[in-house]
């Protein structure tokens, strides 16, 4: 499959990299994993690093590939479990005069991002890994109190320079969905940065080569967009890559077997309703908007999950 030079300017690197829905309820669900609808400012916790006692009720996360198929829950059981809140971030930088109104949904100003993350810590949230999420979804494994997943799409440099130290301040870990065509380019992470994130306990996932829409893949597109970039990430991290995020949040059922035969155990979309027969390959996230105050983010988490 060949791409024009225009495509190499990364249509997928634009701010509309994920779908235009910043937050919807997607599915009507009441989740015990979310916090109560209270003013985060009234939280009694201090926002300091999570302690081992806080996470004492969490089960160790097994490698998803070691969970026997016979022990994994069926789709109905998975769908019946309360959803874990999952946030999707893109750029973490201050707005400029060139940023459109729509783009600002995908650009969280630095101070706003820090305030949002502090709110999560002050509200008692604990970040979990995708392996913990997978074990919970497939076997009902226990999670820490108020679990949440933080995810970052598109490999932007500020995810390393701004988000990483902010999360570290609170002992938080995240998942980074990396688009390999951007590695080493100006304003994007290098291979060394991706490896460091992985070595520090974060999880690296695949986000295609250059962000083409999965619903349009045919033939060799699966090699160009999935196989080769995933192999690149495995070479960088020295770890098996088993999680995928759909560009623009767009998916179709035809993608599931293609992803499975390439070693993926789960895939992440955005706010749309999960597939009723294969919820592991349509795990919901909401985009954390650059317009949201910590209170708005808190309320969106509660309402969306």
C-alpha cells in the first residue's frame, strides 16, 4: 500500500485524531467503579502518591495470554460488569491563536491538565493497567478502589515532557497508544522516550502506522498499518504488544478477527456503544476535553461510566 506525501504529513496527527464526540453516555450504566457525584474540592485525600495499603485489594494482573479461554467470561457477563472509567488524552499544551474551537477539545492546557490529574488523586482514584482491566473484564478479578485508566493517543512529545512528570507526582501510570510514523519527528516522542515510558511501568499500545481509518483496511493495509508498526513497538520496548486503539475511535466487526490473529487481546474505541458480541474489542473511553474544569471532568466520568 502506498501513501502520498500528503498522507505522510499525518492526517492522523491532526487534532481530530479521535472522533468528534468528546463525551457521551454511550451506554446507560451505573458503575460502582466511579466516584460519587460530589465536589472534588471537598475530597479529604491530599493528592499524594497512592500507598500500597490503598491498593491492597487489587489482584496481581496476569498476562492476558495466560488466562485460559475456558475461564474467561462470555460477552454477556463482561457487559454486565460495571465499566471502569477510561480517559483519552491527546495534546497537553497551552492553546495558541491558531487552534480552532474544535481543536481545543483535544488540547488540554498544561495548568488544566495538572488540575484534572490532581482532582483524580484527591478524589481517591487509582490508575490501573490494561492487564488489570482485562483480568477484571474476563474473570472478575478485583481492582483497587475507584479504578481508572489514563490513555494517551498519537505520540505527542508533551505526553512525555508534561504528562509523564505530572502523573509521576501522584504515582499514576498510563497507557500510551503510539503511532509509529511520527516517532522522532519534531514535536513527537522518540523511540528512547517510548522505551523509557515502558521501562517505568507504563504500557505501550499500538495505534497504527499513520492513523488511517481501520474501517477502510483491505489486504496489505493490515500489514502496513498493524503488523509492521506493532513489531516496531515490540522491538523498542522488548515486550509483546497486545492492546490496540482505533484511529478516530472508528471500528467495525470485520476488524476483530484481523486484530486477534495478530496477537491483540483487546482494543479501545471511544464513547460509542460497545459491540454486544465482542466487548473486549470495543472498550469505551471518553476524551478529556481541554475545556473541562476538574469538576466538569469528574461529573463526566460519573455520567459516562
